[in-house]
């Protein structure tokens, strides 16, 4: 359903006034509606590759803990890795300010009525970091489990976050997103004792939708699972660096 | 929700094609929308009414060709119909389904005066 337009899945059909009877000229085209975004995404990917950057696109519903995980990760890893963050929200620069408070450069992108970041916005966002030596760029997408799935930003991978308060069947309800992601992070596991959330069931659902998913479980409240996540980031950056070295030869 | 932006883009494409061909008015646009494209056809229709006002497409007809999803199972090779919520092969219950058809989201024809 489209909240922008307010129309529902009622199956109604709009009737557009039929033009005059004389035959018009039919022009064949073959143009993908996502082609424009995909061209910008390809340009971003070239830029990321030239700079040897590792880029992740964090997607989830609002409140799953994306900004909190970034704050925690940046605080603990910025002494060993150079980060920058692109923050997407419909309004306010609150999240960019939260990130900037950790000392990591952050730029807010407001999408207004837009429900997702697109590759064009990311290209411009990156201009702010042109002079910086960077290892990892984290993109926090607009909180939305539907629309960001369709838009390639040129990232290495989409990371989906799902907090344990959201219900274990979300991967089945929003399969597009869990299919588009390579990594799933189950957040707020410190709350498990207070909930009826079957974490194994949730992981099984997620793997049904996407057998390739790598899954992390963590809490930014008590720190559980964070070392595992940090180690994985370190491994990924090491892999990226050796790839860049091979490229250079 | 992203139907609004996609519909605006659809209109841009049709207007460009019309202008390139010296036309001053678009009568109809044909688009293919696949069952797995993550787009609600009714939303596109609604957005089209609103977004086409004041463009070469004002008053034109939007034809949506809905493409059903098709997939093939990596385990047993059976082909099946797919929608977004299909997660298992109806033949063997396997979880690895390749998407053969249904991701389409494109303008295929513009009819002009
Ligand atoms: N208990 C608990 N709360 C958390 C955790 N991570 C985030 N939160 C809370 O969840 C709320 C939303 O977090 P935020 O990072 O702003 O979510 P975002 O919208 O995805 O960026 C905040 O009140 C956080 O304090 C966690 O690991 N455990
Ligand atoms: Mg946030
Ligand atoms: Zn099968």
C-alpha cells in the first residue's frame, strides 16, 4: 500500500479518458525504471572501489537500534579503523549529531517525503568525505522494511537489523528486505528474558527466506555479541585491503 | 511507498521518448510490473493520475502488464509460480529457489499522436 498517495490495495482501477480513435504511433522502449538509480549505484561502486572502501547499508524498521549500534561500534573501533557515516532520515539531523558526538564524520541526508535513500543521494553525500582517508562508510537508511530493499546504493552489502521486540515472523512478512540483505543482526537481546521471542525460530524463518544470511545476535545495552561483530568487521576490512592490493598489481 | 518516485520516473521516460520522436502528446504508456518487483500496481495507477497532470502524459492511458513470478528449484529443478511470500519449492520443500521471472519493472511502449 502507498501511504504517500493514500490509496489502498482495493484493486480499484482508474479510467483515463481514451484518446481519439485515429491510431497513434507506438514507440517501442525497453527502459528499466530502476535503471537511473542503478547507473548512479554503479558510479558509487566505482568510487568505493577506487578508494578501497568497505560500504554497508543498514536497513530496518524505525527504532531497531541502527544508530545505537553505530554509536557503540564507532566509539570502540575508531582508534583502529577510519569510519564515516551517511545518515538518512525523512527529517531532522538528530542521528548525524549523535554520530558526530563520537568524533566520526557524519552527514545527514533528509529525504523529505521519500521513504528510502537512493544512489544519487549517496553520490552527493560522499562528496563531503572526498578528502578523508577512510576504511568504512556506514549508511543508515530511512527506517522502513519495504522500500530500501529495491534501491542499490553501490554498497558491499545490506545489513538488516531486527530487534527482538519486533516479533520472530518479520522475515516472513517482509521477505524482500531479508532477501536483499547479506547480513542480519538481531538486536536488543538483553531484552529476551522479558519477552516471548523465540530467537531460534526467528533465525530459521530468516534462513528460509535467505539461506545465505550471516546472522549476528547482540545487545548494545550489555555488550553481548559485540566482540563477534567487531571481529567480523575487522576480517572484512582485511579482505577488502588484500583485494585492493591485488587490484593495484 | 516508493511507487511515487518510480511513477515520476516513468513519466520522465515517456516524456523524453515522446520529445525525441517529435511528439507533443502521449496517448498511452505500457509498463511491465513483475509480481516480485516490490511494487503495488494500484499505487502506480493512483500516482500516475496525480503525477501526469501538466505533463505530455496528461489524460493518457496507463497500461500495466502484470508479469507473474516464476522460479526454479535448485534442488529438484522443478519450475513453479512464485510470489513474494513463496519460500519453499512446492515439489520438494527445498528453500533454494532461483527467480526466473517476475522482477520486471520497465516501460515497454509509448504511444504518441
Ligand atoms: N534494551 C536495549 N535497547 C536498545 C538497544 N539498542 C538500542 N536500544 C534502544 O532502542 C531505541 C531506538 O534506537 P535507535 O538506535 O535510535 O534506533 P534506529 O531508529 O534504528 O536508529 C533507543 O531508545 C535505544 O536506546 C539494545 O541493545 N538494548
Ligand atoms: Mg536512527
Ligand atoms: Zn524442489
